[in-house]
C-alpha cells in the first residue's frame, strides 16, 4: 500500500499537484498498517490518516470514522493513536460518520472533555444536535457543547477579516469567463481540483498559473483581478481553479482550498455567489488603476485600496453586509449552517437571539407595496407576500437540478455536507454533457453517480435521455423556486436561481438556499410576430433593444449591462407554449441575469402539466428512481391543477428598467455575432458570410425547430461544403422525429445525427475544426468554446436550415422566401409539441 501510494504521489508531484485523496480501499489498508506500523513510517502514516482522507460522508471517511470509533471503545488499538487522539482526529472530520462516535464519547469520563471540545467546533451535525441537546439534560460534557454552540464559539474562535490585506495583483484585461477558468474540453477533470486547475487560463492567460505560483513562492498573497470576471456558466470548477492558485489549504480536507481575494469591475452574480460559498473574498470596484504586478493594500474597514506609495487607487464597499462573516466562517454555506445550529442551541437553552453575527440590512415594504412576478414567487417560497430587492432571504428549493460535468463535484460537496437524504422534494441528475462521447472518467461517473443520487431519494436520468433543462422543466411545480448546477437552469414556469455545485449540494441537502434578492428588469413585448420572425429573434431582440437604449454595451471595458445580476422578467406573450417560453427564460443566462421568469396563461401551463404527469407516470413504469419522489411530484402537480392560478405582477411593481419591444418592428432575423452573445446584429448586416458548420441542437431547441428545418431541407440537395449537425434535446423528441420519418430528410441532407443531449453546445465532447465560420442554435458563442478560433453566429433553427442550403448566411429576402414557401403553410403541424397525455404508450 505504501509503495503504491508513493509511486502515485511521485507521478502527481511531477505535474506539480498533490496525490489524490485516499480511496476507501486504501483507507482500509492504512487502518491495518496503523495497528502494526512499519518501522520509521509513523509520521508518514499519520499524515496520510489525518490529512489525506476526505471528510463528511465520503466512503473513505466512513472507514476512517469506524476505525477511530473502535479505538475509542477499545475494540481496536494503535501504538500511534490512543483513545484521546482518536477523539481529536474525529473532531477534524467536519460531520457525518464521525458525529455519533463523538456523541458516544461524551458519556466516557476519560474522553468526555475532548469529545466536547471536538463537537463544539463542529456545525454539520444536523438532526444529531437534538441528540446532544437531549443528553445535555443529564450530561455535563453535552451541556458544555450546547452552551458552546449557543455562544457561537465555532465562529468566534476563528480570526476576523483582517483590517488590511496586502496582495500582489494578477490582472487579466477585459472579460474572463468561466470557460477561461475551467475549459470545457477539460471538464472530465473537474472533480480533481488540482489537476483541473492546471488548465486554468491556458488560452486566455497562458503562463498565468506559473506566474502566480512564482509570486506565492516569493511570499506574496495574490489577488486575481479583472475588468469583468466569471461570466458564463455556473461552474464551481472555475472558482475552485482560482482558489487552488491563490487560496490556502484546508486542514484535514485534501485537495481543496479556500480564502483568496477576487476583484472585478464587474463580477458575474453566479461566480460572486460561488466565491462567497467557497470562503473567498469577492470585491467589486473600479480596477482601471490596478495593474499587473502592483502590490496593493486593501483596507477592509475604510473600503480603500492603496498602492505602495500610499495613494488611493480604488474604493469599494463590502456587499452584501454579511461577506465579512462569510469569509471568517470559511464560506457562506458554513456560516448559514452554523448560525442555524446556534439558533437551535439558544432556543433549547431559553436564550434570546445572538448579536454575534452581522444582521442583514433588509429593506422594509412601504404602504401599498407592489411586487413583481419574481418577487411574489420568491415571497411565497419564503412564506411572505413578496421579497424586495436587497433582501437577504432563504427560499425553499422545490426543484434542484444537477448536470454531469458538475455532478461529481456536487456529489463531493454533498458528502462534505454529511447529507444522506435530500430535503428538497425533487433533486434530478442528468448525463447530457457526457453521454455522446464518454471518456473513462465519464463512464465511471455514469456507473456510480445514479446510485449516489437515488440513494438520497433523488431522480437520476439515464445517459442518452437528453438535456437537463428539457427534462427538469417537465418536473416543475408552477410558481415555485429552484436552482441548478448549470447556468441555463431557467424555469419557464416559476423561477430558478442557478448556482455553483457547492450551493446546489446545499439546496438539495437542506431544502433551501441563501439568496440576496436582486432587482428586476422588465421586458414587455407587444405587437405580433411578422411572418418568418421566430422566438430566437425575440431572444436576440432583448440585447438589440437594450443596446439601442444605452442599457447594454458590447465592449467589455467599462461595460454597461442593465441585466447583470438582476432578474429578467418578461410579459406580453401569455399564449406561448411552455416549450416556447423556455427559449426566452433560457437566454437570461446570456444576459448575465441572476434569473429569468415569464408571464404565461393558465391554459398554456395546464396543457404542459397534464403532459408532464403522463411522462412522470411513464418514468415510474420504466423503473426510474426514486419512484416515491416522482410520485410526490405527480401529486403536487395534480394538486395545483385542481385550482390553477398563476402569480402575476402587481401593476405598481417597480423595476430597475423597463424595455419595450414592438414585435411588429422586427422584420428580419437578429443574430448574435462572433464571439459574444451581446453582439447582436440584423441579418442584413452579416448576410453573405460563408459558413462551414451548422449546428441545430441544445436546450434552446424543441421538436418544432427540427420539423421546420426538415421542411426547409425537403427536396434540397446535400451541400458538401457545409457540415450539418442535428441533435434533438431529448430521446422523446428524437423518437417522435424518427416516427415521423423526419430523420430520412436529415440523412438526405448529410446531417450528422447526435445522441440526444448537449453535443456541440458546451464543446467538451465533439468540436468543429479550428477557425471555421459556424452557425449554431446553441446558447453561447464564447471564444474557443465550440472550436478553437471558430467564429460562431447564434440564431434560429429556421435560419440555420437555410444557411445549410446556401453555405452562407442568406439575405433577409432569401431567408423569408424559404420560410414562406416551406414553413408557413404547415405551421400548425410543425410547431406542435409533445403532449404525452395524448400519445400512445403514455396512457391517458
């Protein structure tokens, strides 16, 4: 065991990273060795045991905790670990399998004091807190624990946020997105934080991690600085990589770091929240006078940044007010769990509310306060009428989604949180990003992660089922709140606040999520669509009109973006189907909005929900787990259908901005141009651009788009100058298109069919050749995302189909002629959506 570990450690050290944490099998071998240690290996074995086993409810932690428990009872012995030492080591394991042995030790006179000290510093005890409280009535050591929790000593024993922090600036100009921090092509390595961090910045700031390492070796604390930081996906892997380079090791938690200062002129909201959760210090400020290599002093009390000459080069406010407490506690999640434990202990002791923590400075509703749709939905999830912007709240999470490139990290966080059963009523896991071309790590995940989720009463999908969002939307209850570990988890009914994998784990495990309620921007549509103008054009009209009003700018330096960190609310299209509405809420991610919601009619929502009930019944019939969870969701949806009333905004609701879009004014398609989803232009501005690749797929598509494309292609000849990719979002869409013989049209056009899922969208599986011009229906067109150097235009499937025919972006006249001839006469049958309750095989 030692020889094998040392060989592995040597291989990893050659890459500049530490060895992997011990597996359960390695931990079992280590426990055997500790009972009869080889000569001269004492320190080595103890370091492995104390520092290289993951904590919480990791399987290796279960082995470690059981061994230590046996030592405390005398069932086993080690010359290196006596009973007291065993209790001390149990106290470093955060929570989970170590808790019950520590509670048992409270009743052992020899170990009680040490057990009390260990439990006093722990907060991930959950229901076991009641066991300690009950024991405290007759046990002095247990009473000491409860009093310590009540006094928040787990918090006050940690150092406060320093008044001054001296750092060296590592600055990247312009926008840094999560693809730059955590490249999609390296997604397979994300759960292995040190290994994945080696890919950080490899195209955006090559050599950066080496430079940071050099500065740290010289004794500098390094701050990561950028004009715009962390736009794009909700990848905790992005934050993990940054913190691996600039943060500090966590005792007894292998291969993970926290701390570190992140500064941005703009910090994307999901990235900011993930930094909070990870124990970093995110600060928003003007960065124009902060230069690469500068040594600066951050005064957290004054909100000033000074250079080495003592000159003030920037000012800031620490917002929200709780950030300093979060940093002190090791992250927002540990703070929330700890505060809850302190409250529970104080209530048990009959004590009032503590003043140890910084209280949230929440706004007070005025007389006759109006609330927006989003504010009312979140309000209902918090048990109040509405939640005003700036309010720190904790809405219940009715639905939580996890996808496969972040799922293994979420699983690690769930284990660290010591969660053995989800409290959220619906946690779903998809495999849409890795099903098509699985790497060895993906195959292992496909085999192991489903059971991990279903054992906790979650619902794992199967590889090949399709895109997380197209499925998760089918499992929703109207006017409820949820979240997902993918930035495009944007519900078309209710509202979702996507988050990094740590917060997803928290929301699933605890059933609620911390939220600093953002302001809302209202987009009000009016008028009717002109023939040939699609919902994707309405999606791109949002930034187009915002740019015209000066509410959005394309350049990243000193960028204006009215949507950033706010909720994008939409109204004026009540009769859209829910599938259509998702195109609009989905694209809130590209606006860097914290969330999106849309006002629909009860008829549209009821039609969709009846279909979803039939699908969920079919899932149970086909053996999907957890059957009880699925039945619970069926019951919740049926209960809502008994009295279907949707939340609507008050007429006097207030918004940060209101953007009106007259659909009648849109007379030609609007595209997002290379390589920025904000850089939208009319088709006439880019017509004639040669295109080598066309991709029809991603969560932005539904079955109607593929039928429309097939009609545009029907009777046309295969164009060998264009590679066309076709990828329906779910296996149900795929099967229906095959049943309708639509795939024969795809074949005749030489289209490459992809397994239902994400395909090219994320760029972690198939990719287009370097440097091509591409048209895509996918979500984002960041540099190098879909192909190195690819120039990517984003638009509708209908426009993409015409582009395939011509090998170039058409003129508006060419596009509209094709649409009028091929699509318009068959619109009713083309844009008909999957209604499972009316389909054979799903039951009525």
